[in-house]
C-alpha cells in the first residue's frame, strides 16, 4: 500500500522536523502513510549521519571554483548572451583597411571603359597618359555642375585593378600613380593616370 498523494510532501517535511500535527495524526491512522513516514525518517537520519561524518572534509578549491562558475553560468538569464572579449585596436584597424580596399576596388570596377578621345593605358607603358590628359569620368553620383568645388587626390592603383577600369591586362609591377577628382559629396568623379614624378 502506498502513501496518500495529498500527504506525500507533508510527510517528507514531517520527517525532516517540521511540526505538522494533522499529517502526524493521518500517518497514525493510515498504514501507507505510516510506512512512508518511517522510510522518510530513516532516510533523513542516514543523510544527517553522512553529513556529520563528512563535516570535516572540504572540496579542493579548484573544484569549488569550477562548480561556482558552472552555477553562475546556469543561473544567467536565458535571454542574455555571453560576454565576448573586446577586439584589440589592431583588429579594428585591420578591418577598416580591408573595407577601404574593398570599397576602392568596387569603385574601380564600376568605372566604364574609356571612350574615344579619352586616355588609354597601353600594356607597354608604365603610366599613361601624362598630366595633360583628360579625366576619365566615373559613372556614379550626380553629374558635375560648373559651380561644384572639386578636390584632387593622388593615389596609387594596383595594376591588377586595371582590367576592371577597361584597360587591358598589365604585367606585374609597381602600382600606378593616378589623380582622382573628388566632389563635395566625397565621391570620386573622375580619374586620370599620370607619370610618376
């Protein structure tokens, strides 16, 4: 015969020393609950004896630290993400450099091939045309009006980027000097290649 479900928790509490007169009266009149109360009292006594015998023992500090860390991790709210270490400034600088190179290549690839009358770079020349050549317009952005202030920036363009600008394949070599016209909006508006000075 088993204990009555309504008294199961109350019998455990009674075995552990909680005063519950009604549960005690019920256990005196119910065979199943009396057996459960006797089992719970025996278990509680055995656990107390074991705890007394191990009272002088301590876990190694490493084990305690590991347990505390795991308990903290388990107690963390479910919606929070673990903290990640902050990247060093060199990581941010490297990421910025990669983005700058990617943006430059994207701009260079979006440039159309030079049309008739515009400067062309030949495979045999180191840098062409000269400083008197016209700028090759870049297709994105608003058309230039005569009143817009432009800035001139000198850059080095890797030879591997030239096919994306409409020029033929080039032998490996040093980057080419180029001048870029930059509009007030910060966008490159034209490019021309110049002789290295």
